[in-house]
């Protein structure tokens, strides 16, 4: 699929922009709305996404999928893998905190937010990605969880435009594979990058908090938790935190 760029200097949120303007986008291609700054960027669970000017990547990939798409609930995980593959090619060692975060050194580097709109003839996808690229320590300290940026980890500034192009290329290839075979071909790669594997985690599924060992990923992208009663509990979505030992 071709990728068309829409670059904005300032926007409330690239996801909101895409949702407002999607009828103007070509349904046969991927439209990537990216901005230098967001004034109302948001993440999963209605959290704010800190989006200062000219230092990070804020982008929404808009495209359409068929109603028959396999493993749709795991589409955001494909983007976390695309980001991770780009970073690995740059010599870094990212981990993926299931379901949608990319980490470096156990700190959040990137987050993915997947929003959908169902129609009788297909699904509109609004796949938002925020990557902390050149954010300095002062800015990072404003984030309400341990967070990092590429410049903070590597000691040098990164070219955001070059990085976004690499991500677009990687994601376009990954999406083609996903459209044909769903999450399955990405499964082992994802499991290899899974953060906290073998460690005790808490996982909130929106109703209940589960505690168990972060065990594995199913072939369609769900998380298997190994509980104290020796049962496996499989989670389709949720928010995990590591339980510190002791
Ligand atoms: C999360 O970790 O909770 C997901 C964060 C997603 C942030 C990106 S930045 C670009 C796009 N626009 C938004 O308002 N949110 C996403």
C-alpha cells in the first residue's frame, strides 16, 4: 500500500484529525498524519500524551481493512513490532510491554493507540503512535511514569523525519503480511521481545486486577498469565505493571 503524508505543525491530536477528515483520504492507501506538536494528545485509558513541539514523533496511520480481517484486536501490537524492528536495525534493544508499549531499559519510549470505526463495507483504522525521540530530561520528568527518549538513551539527537520514513516503510510491509495472515507470523518475534517474561506482574483488564507470571503470548496476540493456582488466564487487553520483588 502507498503511504501518503499529511504534515501539520500543530494539531489537537493526530488521531482526532484523522477521524474528522477520513472521508477525504484515499481508502486504497495509508494516510499518515503527523505533527510537530499536539495540544491535546491522548493515549489509552483516556491518559494524556505529553506532546511538546519539535522533539518527538506524533503520527496516525489511517487505512481501511476488510470486515474479515483476522486478529484485529492485535493490530496495535503489529505497530509496536514495526517500531521495535526499526530500533533493532539502529542497534538498540527494545522490549515490548504487552500490549502496546515499546520500552528501552524498562522505561516507556513509545505507545500505540488503535481506534476503529466499523462500516458495512469495511473498517476504518486510526493507528496512533507516539515516540519520544529527542525529549530531554526536563520534559521526560513531566510524564507520570518512567519514560525515556531515543536521545536520552543514546546521547545524540535523532532526525525525526528520517525515523518516521523508516517506520512507514517497515509498517507498510508488516501490514501487508498482517492482512494476509493476521498476527500468527509475528508471534514468535513478539514473544521474543516481551518485557517481564517470567516475572510477576499485575494486569488490570478494566474490571479486575490479575496477578501472575507473565508467561507467553497466544498465536493471536493475547497474553497468558500463569496464576498462583497454576491455571493460565488469557487476557485480550489490559494494562500491566511489574510487581517488585520483596
Ligand atoms: C499510549 O501509550 O497510551 C498510547 C499513546 C498514543 C499517542 C499517540 S501520539 C499520536 C496519536 N495522537 C494522539 O492523540 N495519540 C496518538
